[in-house]
């Protein structure tokens, strides 16, 4: 069966990662359907269990990718029922329906399971610490996903561009504070293996070409502090960090996993190539940012009318 004959259903297709997955899927020639509360192809409410199950049963896709998530830690703590419904229970419904129709389930998970060991890189077997409702519900989602034969759980830490909507991503915040020249706090002891959404989507589809299942880390191949990440971005876009105040994450955030570096050795072995390092991640993000600053035909038309 060629790619043109394979179908993919993406839940959360209008989210930051979901949009990249949707575009990458179409780019690679898959029959792609995107579902979320606002489409792009099908409007679907993850809290409506019957609609999730019925959609999978109707489409019977070869692959299901779930990138839906409530990622706000505050929202998860304030409304644990909602967090469980989206991050856990919806995945259970997908896993059951996927098993029934024989779909391959891919669950996008998190790195938010490790604390207290600095820049250590954690492999897929590392013991987890569930410090908050977000981590608990995401880990439950992993467990439910793995009940589906052949399921793949992808642990990652992503950032990219959201195109508005009132929610600012990490890289959007970084660029904003660097350009504002206002003082801001910068965690010197919060370590992540952040990767761009564009890179993550491409690598995930490379992985789907292999017979891989279980848990796998998909991230930058090194762990960097938030401070180092921001300094690397600043250097790339020609901005200063003299207005940054280095602080400890432990003085600000409570019950937060802060040593979340991911070991990507398994993915690299399967793929036969190395995953991006910090410089390559920042280069991709900076290039995308610069592309977004270029005038589009619509912007040029508006400028002509008002100039």
C-alpha cells in the first residue's frame, strides 16, 4: 500500500503541533483528515465520547495521531476533571476504537516527568515523577494509548508559532522579551530538550515509516537551560540579554518538573540519523520567525491602500 492509499486522522489539527502534522501529512501524500473543535476538516469535541468513537469507526484510518492536549498547568490544577477528560479519557476512547478498526495509534505526550537531576538526558525507561495534574493526566493518557496494539507514544518538548489566538508560545515569548528591552526573569536551572514543531512533525513522519511502537523520545539531542536557550536565540537574531535576570526555578514554580532532558538515542538508532542539536533548533525557529516578518501579498495590498 503506497502513501496515497494510506489515511491519517489527526486530532488537535489546529493546535501548534497539530497544524504542522497536518501539513506534513499532506506534503507526504497521505489522505489526511484533521479534527478539532474548529476543524480544519471535521469539528469534533473530545469530551463527546461517542463522537470520537464514531468518527474513528466511520473513517477507519490507517493511522490516528492525537496531538490534542490541555497544556496549561494552572488550568489542569483548577479543573482536574476537564484535564482528565482531554488528556486521559479521550485517549482511552481512541485506543479502544483504534483497536476495533485496526488503526495505528500515535499519542503525543510530554517530557514533564523528571525532576532534580539538572541536564541529565532521560531515556524511555527512566522512572517518572508525577508532580502535578498535568503530568498525572498525560501519563494516564500514555497508559491508555499503549493498550492499543502497535501504539506509539511520543515524548517531546515542542515550541513554535501559534498565529495568534491569545496564547503565546515559548519562542514567541522569548522573541518578544528580547525585542522589548524590558527586564525579565530567566531560569538558569530549568533544563529541557526543546525542538521546533516543524522539526518534530518531519521526524515523526520519518519514524512512522518504521515498525516502531511503545514509548519513544523525539526532541533536541541535548538538554539546555532556559537561560542558555534564550541566550542562543538572542545571539542568532542579534539581540542583547543584558536585561535578563537569572533566577532559580525553585524560587518561582512549585510542583514543576524542571529536569526534563530527553535521551533520543532510540529514535536516532531507528532513523539512522542524528536529531537536531540546540543550535539547529534555534536556527530553524529563527528562520521561521524571519520568514513570518516578510510582507505577504495581503499585507502589501493593505499597505498600498493606506500608504
